[in-house]
C-alpha cells in the first residue's frame, strides 16, 4: 500500500468523523490525492464513509452507523453544545436549550430535528416536548473522544450571527 494511503488511513482512524477537506489540509496533500486515496480505502473497506449534513465524514469501519452519525454531529459546535447540555441535564425542552445556549429557537429546532432524524436524540410524545439523548452512555463516551473542528465552529458561528439578525 502506498505511503500516502497509509497516512490517510491512519489519520481517519485517529480522527474519527474527519471530513474530506480536513484530511487534505491536515496531511498537506492535494485535494485530488486525498480524494483518490479515500475512494480506494472506502472501496477496500479500510475506511467507512457517512454523508451527513452535506459533508462526507470518514471513519474506521469499527464504528457502527449510529456512532458515525453521533460523531459527525459532535464535530459541529452547535450540535455538540446541545448534546453536552442534554448529557449534563437530561431531558430538556428545546426552548430551554435555546435560552441556556443563547441561540435562536429556530437554530435549536433545526439542530434538534437533524439530531432526531439521525437517532442521536429522541423527542418525547408529551407536551411540552422534551428532548433527550437516545444513547446517553455511548454519547458520553464519544464526547470524550471527539471535538469540533475549527472550520465547523466558524460555520456554526456564522449561522448563529445570521439567525440573530433575523430574529
């Protein structure tokens, strides 16, 4: 196996949920090179890919599909803040999350919808709706392993700024 492919595979395994652009940046390789090696690694089942929120995230194949979705969200600042809050406080109303995190309700609603669709959080059937972690113990373990990347934090902060302008 070529040295570059070995480096790409190692980086994906050391940085679960890393997205395509970051692989290229972190390893200082050309975009086409990263694309070629990632495609080969996925084809050979050395690496798994999960498309979440318009981005391709790469994982060690040992991560199950739920873990892949959870890790991808944990790499995004706002979703991570919501998950950390739910881990610390348990079931919470979305309006409470918005107030405590100083976020627009629409922002929290959008993230909670995506997290619910992915099975990372659950919504209660009662009124008012409360959200909670679907797999609290596993989410807690993943929180320790993953942090949001700088580019993801910048995008999240831009979205917050735009939301604040229109609220």
